[in-house]
C-alpha cells in the first residue's frame, strides 16, 4: 500500500450514505425492470407503477445529491493521481449524473404516453394523455438503451474502483467506503 494512503481525504458520511443508497436503489430498479417480461400479466401494471414511483423518488434523491455535491466539493484524490485519472473520473461522474437525470425523464414520457396513471397509494395523478404508441414505444426503447448503457458505465466505475484498490493501491476506494480507513 502506498504511503499516502494514510492521508486519504474521505467523503462525508452523508455523501457516502447517499452514494450507497442510490446505488442500492438503482440495482433494485434494474432488477425489477428486467423482470417485467416474466411477471404475471395481471400484476404487470402494479409492478410498473412501483418501478415508476420508486424511480421518481430515486430521481429526487439524485437531484438532492447533485445539489449537495455542487455545494460540497468532493475530497481531493490521493497525492500522485495523474491529470488523466482526475479528468476521466470527473467526466465519468458527470456522465453518470447525466444518465441519472435523463433516464427517469424518458421513463416518465413512456409512462404518461402509455396512458398510465401515477398511483401513489394515497392519491393519483392522471395527466389525461391519450395512449400514443408512436410516443411510448420509442420512449420505452430509449429508456432501456439508456439504462443498459448506464449500467455499463457503472460496471466501468466499479472496475476502476477495483483497479485503484488492488492494482494502484492508492486508497481511492477508501474515500467512499463507510467505516473505512
């Protein structure tokens, strides 16, 4: 392990909690979305509504975390981190935020133009939009393509964290691990 690992500046406990909460919900949403073709037809509307409702809550968390991040600079990377790694890391994080904003917007377009009603349990929101297959089908397809592309980016993010931890041994991963060094 590098000597400068002992001086790693860590993300705040709040930033760590938001990161891992959002990651957990994303993986749950991804698994649920993948299961839509295998859920019983009679329950599919209910599951799609759950997916959409949780997606809207996730969207709110992402916006909150984005505004938090704007007001709270991330800790500096470990000493000796190259400019390329800094720029690649910043670019990948910006791209992930972009996906986390665009994906739910496209999903809501597909949901609304499928003439679905937002059912939040205590109340419902019906935009009275007519079923428009010419809108919702391409929106659903785009939503799926964006999600798969995003999950590929998440996989690269994960692999980069492993590379930092096991190959570079620079302590980068410890910045976001709760209870870490």
